[in-house]
């Protein structure tokens, strides 16, 4: 049987009171009858009828440039869709609401080097409501230096990157690593140079990315790799080998000219997002069910982030894992040092009380990183809320430049601090002596992303915490006089455009 689908409608899943922890103690209303995110079937175990054809080609065609129509069959299901494959060396546009198969590694442009002029530049533009999907770990997208991706969804029609099994309706609640992921390479400064004689932050300092994704790095802090706006990345993160895995989104040497706002990574088998150096800024980031760290950085990231909401799943590791240079805090050249500013974050771990399937640490800060963390909640992690490792990291506390600062952050975990006898200072004493930091008992409730889990909506305990005015420190940050990623039950920025598992 051949069925002509309205693909946009098939990418919706009903939001009900079940997502709001039975709506206990809140007056939260649903953001609407439908929540973007579920392809044909219901996005979790109920595929379309056998023999069905899923037609994902819009009436007006696939778009323009290096995109074509194709058909693939998997068992009894045939998908008619658009396709991108190989090297895209001309500007390419994906039509709104199109379904697009990612076949093999897709490189947007060819590497144009740290200073330009050596490669073919291209822009991949993706219309609102489009869904791009891969069938295996070898299916992923890399945006090379000098090229751009412009994925511009809307709150009602996000751009979705996912797996073919998700489109077929047979993805499982705990499935991960079903396809590769998204990689952006830029020309912004990094501190990890392939050439040991290169100076960190210079045009000569470049590095090869994970998953054979090409070179990144340079000296242009304002470099732009494009736009990610209202975007979901789901069920990705293929493990290339024991040391090399694809993240949901890898920002490799990506500059501050890149726009990242309203982005979710769900059920990635490695990190949700990782910044490898660069200066990219991020707002409204939702990271759910990721296996390794939800947010990770290394190699000298000096960007900013605001409104970061992390909900770890049962097998997740750290909410935040922060390094200056991963695995090497004593190298000769460690500049530019990782030194981001992050404000208004909520990190929620998975803790079932038995010790099994507990997520690990809320924040692991190590390898000599600096950074300023403000207005955060860290709750429900199985090991501890915060761990600071290595003398090189403790040395950033109180440093005159590139310092490590934590203010207006509240902790509620099994153990709030991971303290070792060899640490150069007492972590809990230092943390609690900083402005407005606290240990507390959380009263989070409401919208939970996963059934039976801690909600994300602040209650009376969170309202009693004192925030830091980060807008007064850096006007890039929006005024937000509260602690955490969400202000109260009326603040629903994370709803409606995000994916919520249909099983919940």
C-alpha cells in the first residue's frame, strides 16, 4: 500500500500530563496539543504497517543544488526521499518539510584552510520542518572550514537530524548511535596543534577532528560556520573506535560569528555537544539522555553559553566535563586557555537509589581549565555534584587572568563534593565561601522529559536562591534574575520545539 504522507504532521507527538510528573504541585499547562519530534509511526516501537511507502518528497521538489530524489527499501518499508551524498561543492538548499537521506560522510565544501583560498566553499541551507536522517554510523555531515550550514527551523517546525529507524517508527527508547552526527569545522583559535612547533591561537595551529572529519582551527575568533536555530539532533554518536566517537554536535574551532540558539541533542552515544577550542556562543541548549557527557569542552574554548538544560539518562556520565586540553594539563603550549562564561544552567542527573544506572558527576572541571560559572542548579547525580581535578585547575582559582570562578550555584546530590586528600585546597570550603553558592534540597517538579524523573521547573527552594547579575558583567547575556535554566512554571522556552520520548 502506498500512502502519501503529510510529513510535518507525522513529526509530531502528543504532549500530555504524563510529561509533567502527573502535574503534581503545579498549574503547568501543555504548550499545545502536539510536540515536534516524532516521525512516521510514533517514534518508539510502533512502525508503519508492513508494505507501506513513506513519501517524504515535497510537492515542490527537494530543493536546489547537490540534492536529488531517491528511494530506499528496508524490509517492508520503502522511503521516497531526497538525498545528499559525497562532497557538496555548490550552494545547496533543502526545501522546507523535506525528508533527506544522508548517505555516507557528507562534506559541505572542501577545506578552505585557516586563511582561505585553498578549497571550495559552499552553503547547505535547510528549510524549517526538514528532517535529515542517516542509516548507519558512516552517515554524517561535516561542514568544512570556509563553508556554512544554515539550518533555520522554527518553534513549530524545527529542523531534525535523526536516524532512518526513527523515520520508520521503529526506534527504541534507549537507542543511541544509530547514525553519525553533525560536525562543524571553523577557523577560530585552538590550543591543540598537530604541528608541535605551532603557536596556539595562530593560523598555523590546526588539528584533525574526530571521526575523520578534517582539519579545524586558525586565528579568526569571529569566524562563522553558519546558523543552527531550532534544531534537534537525535540518536546519533557512532563509535568509530575505542578512542574516537562522533558527538551529537562537534563544534571544532568554531567562531563567534556562528549563531546557535534553541538546539537539542537527544540520546547521543557519546557527548551531546563538545567544543574543541573556538569561540562559539550558545543559547537555549537542551541535552537529554546522552550517554557520555552532555556538554563537554577542551582545546581552549573561550565562548559563552546561557540557558543550558541537561537531563541525563540512566547510562549518562557527567553533565559538564570541562578541560583546557584533554589528557594533558602540563604541555608546553596551553594557550589560549579554555575560559568560557556559562550562566543559567540546570543539570539533572539520574539517580534511582540503588547505585545502578546512576549518572556520574554533575560537573567535572579539570586539566587546567579556567571559566566562570554562574546561576546554576546541579541535582540528583549518583556520584557527586562537583569535582575539580589536577593542580593546574586549582591554580586557576584566584588567578589574576583566566581564573576559575563559580557563583550562585546550588548543589543537591548524593555527595555534593568529590574531595581528595591530595587536593591543594578543600573544595567544599572554597565553593561555599564564594558569593551565593549553596548546598540545598531541591524542589524541582513539573516537566521531566523522562517519566518518573526529576522535573525541571523550579519550586520554592530554587526561588529562595540568590542570583548573580551576569548581564552587568557581559551584556551578551540576557538579564535573568534567577538561578537555573528555567525561571518558573510560566517560563516554557524548552517546550514545544523539543523532542520528548513517546514512551513517557
